[in-house]
C-alpha cells in the first residue's frame, strides 16, 4: 500500500496494519514537502514494544523479516513543527511466503526436483520485493523533487512579478519628476532681474 498523507502542524498520525505470523513486514516513509522536510517516525510491533524509536528525519524504513503476527502500529509525528503541515509518503507491504510453500508441496507431489525450484522461486520473489522497495524510494525522490520544482517555480514567479512591479513604479515616478522639472509656466510670472 502506498499512501500520501497530510499531517497537520503539532499532530501525530498512526496507522495500523495486520501481519500474519511468519510474514515479512516492511514500512517506509518520506517527507515530500512542508516545513523543514523532516518528521518523526516510529513502529510498534504487535506486542506494543517500540521496535523503531522516534527519530526526526526526512526518510526512514523498517523491516521485520519474520513477524510474530498481529497489528503493527506505524506513527508519523509532526509535533516539533508548530506552524507547518507536512505531506508524507507512506509505503507498507506484507509478504507471505507460505503460499510458495503450498505450491512447492503440490509440485513435490508430482515428484519434480523441488529443492532447486523452490530456492529459485524464493530468490526471484525476494529480488522482486527488493525491486519494489527500490521503486518506492525512487517514486519518493521523484515526488520530493517535483514538489521542490513547484515551490521554486512559484517563488521565482512571485519574485519576478514583484520586480516588474517595482521597475514600473520606479519608471513612472522618474518620468513624473523629470516632466515636472522641465515644466515651463506661462509668461505671467516674470522675474525682476
């Protein structure tokens, strides 16, 4: 599951995911935009023990290779930021390898060489999961870069419009005073010299 969530300033959001016993649990988060670009991230296992303590950082992940089973709690904390909300990507995945074991037993019933086949399939599945995690991190970097580009564009646009406005006002004031300087009055006022 891949989520983009907004966390308000001074708030904490927790998400819960059920993991079957023996499955692999993986969670990753990345701050896309907002404030200083960092947030707190913590993970609690089904027993309620904090297995990934809070750390104020831009991106983090946690993996539990063999889960005892139950509900994991993933919390994103923005309490140190009093004024800025944050946009955060959260990626959660649960991988069960017991389905492969069932398939291996069915194939074994057909009396094929399962040991090599099972290890090969297991290796392929682990590599696919590693690639999915890498793709998620790449998508996070892309989303963060896109947000930075958008922020830079709006900053440059606003600053440029302000500069244009200042130049037009300055030019108008100069034209007004130069015209006033060379303003010739009628002959009614003559000097006595």
